[in-house]
C-alpha cells in the first residue's frame, strides 16, 4: 500500500462554528472565518470568510452576516455547502 500513498491526496476539514480549517499533509492550508455575507434584497450569498466580513463592513445596511454552522452543527446546509466549495477552490 505504501507504493500508492504518494498518489493520494489527504485532506482534512475542520468545519467549526467560528472557523473553517483545511489541512493537507499535517499542515493548515486554509484558515478562514465560517461566515457568509448575504444581500438583504435578493438573498444572494456574496462572499465567505474574510471577504464576507469586509463586504459587510463596507455596506452593513445592504447586507447581513450568516453563520452556517452554529453550536457545532450545520444550521444552513446550502450556505455551508457553498462555503466549503468556495474554500476548496
């Protein structure tokens, strides 16, 4: 099996209530806030993580922050899925 171990990509994801961490080969490759910014008018998600916080603080009257993970459980499946897809890319 060791012959194939170099060909596999090992990826670990810690989806927390406040932060998302993605690990590869025992090191953190991404650490971001687990938050999304949502448009007040049409409900579209505009960004995730640090980008979400920046966008929100630029126009707080037009956006709100959503935390897709609350108390260690996924509270909003669609936003959590989109957030993971965004961070993975």
